C-alpha cells in the first residue's frame, strides 16, 4: 500500500509516470537493477567519476563488468567531461553521470558523447533528489537514474533507494527485477522501525551520544547502515544484497517527501551563511554553475590536515562529515581490487585527501556554532583550493 503511494508521490514530484519508478532496499541495488536492464555483462566497460562511493564500482563488478575511472573537475567535484572521451573504447557500454553533493553533472555534454559513441548514459542521483539541470528535475534526463534515500539525503526513507526509467525500453525489465527482489527480514524491518522512531524523537542534548552508539552498532553490523563490512572488504556481492524496499521505508518516505521544499530552502540558507563566512575569512564561496540548481546536501570544504581538523571538530562538538575519504570512499587501500590505480587521477586524489563536509541539515544554532568554529580555526582551511 505505502510502496505504491510513494511511487506516485515521487512520480508527481519529478513529473513522470509511477510505472517509471521502482523501489529498492538501497540505491546501490537500484544501480545493479539498471545494469541488469541494460544487459551490462562480462568485460563491458563502465565509465564513472574517480570520486565516488565504493558501492558504485561494486555493482559494476558484481555484473563482471569493468569500472573505468575518469578524473573530476576541481570546482564542481563532478566528472571532467573533457577526460571522458579519452576513456571510451570499443568495450565501453555506459557512462555514469554522478551528482556530487547535490550538483548535477553536465548532462547535455555527456549525452552528446554517449550518442556519438552509441553508448548509454545514466545519472547517479544519490545526492541529487530535487535538484535540477537546465530546469529539468535531476534524474529525468538520461536513460535511467538511481537515487539514494538514506538517512542523510534530502528525501529519506531511513535507508533505501529507487530508480527512474526514462528510456521506455527499460521500464518493463526494471519492474520485473523489482518484483523478483526478496523482502527485508523481519529483524531488519523491526530494527529499522526502531531507528526511525529514535531519530524522529531524539532530543538535541542526546545527539552526540546517539551518533557514537549508532556508529559502534553499525561497525559490528547490529543495525542496518550505509555499507556492510563485506562490501568494503572486496567486490564480491554479499548475501542479502538484492532486496526490495519495505513498507516501513515507504511509509517514512511519504512523510518526508512533503517536506522537500522547506528542506531545500533550509539547506540553501545554511549554505549561504557558510559562503558568507568563508568569503569573510578570505576564501571563495561554493561554485555554482548556471546550468544547475544545487541541493547542497553537504557543503564541501578543503582543509590542510583532515585528521587534525576532524579531531578539533569532535572536541568542539561540531558535526562534520568526511565524504569522500578516497576516490572510492571509504576505501583507503587495496584499490586494485576495484580496478582503481592510485596516481592516475590527481584531482580526485588531492581533493579526497583534504575534503570535509559542513552539514546543511542542522539547526540554526548548530550552523552558527559551526561558523564560529571555522573562524576560530581558519588557519586549518585550504582557502587557495576552494
């Protein structure tokens, strides 16, 4: 019941048909579903940005295909279009246009490349729900797109994800794939239900203790989190990976999608404060190209020494994130398992060594405290690279 309702709401928001929307346990399963619908198979090459989450190359490798990385633009943190064509070979079947921190890639430029070489283009909108590219909703332009609705996204189902099929030939296979998915277990559903209730009713003073508890439980796999230990150890599909979305997730999403406009307005307001503060300290505000509306789910900032900066933030109780710790976050060694060769993508490697993310979904009081923290430790910020 709730799943059909959330499909209708997503479709209405994006201006598409409900049949174009399929729901999954996590966004990465949606990517796998798209690869399956496109018949991506052994030795096919898939081009993706060298500044992504490991779950993206994982899904490619689960299909026995080969991830091929392209470096990123230092201003947008998205794939550098000028590099992509150099990566195309006779084995290339697909380009993934990632939406990073809420900013769309240049879809038209990438689509021209894809059309010229007769290959597919899809959108990674895991950061981008409710943003736009040239006034079109993110995820409604390329052949298909996959979204994440994890806890920290603009639209959350607790954990979860969904796919949008814009190419009509993909609608039937994606719907069939969704129907074939196993349901989350009773234990998974109960734990997720408890997590949602705790998060909805968490008092401000309990924030830090809750974060520490969640991270500890997630590290030993006692609560459903972003990635399992198996997904981070090697690119071998873990048991229970292929699951559909539960009614519990869909119910939470129904409540969340009604808050999108106010959510985005709040994030933009907080981001404007960060812009102003950084400019006053001698830096440059966040780059916003004129072709896209940025949802700014995180506000990227480069620092001289991330470990020092993060430790200072923890000591001062400033909530920060560290997307992306590496070109294939959060992997920090053994890159060859994912066909990544360290040293090949200097922009992605530099940025992933220095980036932290200021939060945009926090209270006004926390945002003001964050700005005070930035002023206090401004000598730690790498302004010249912003």
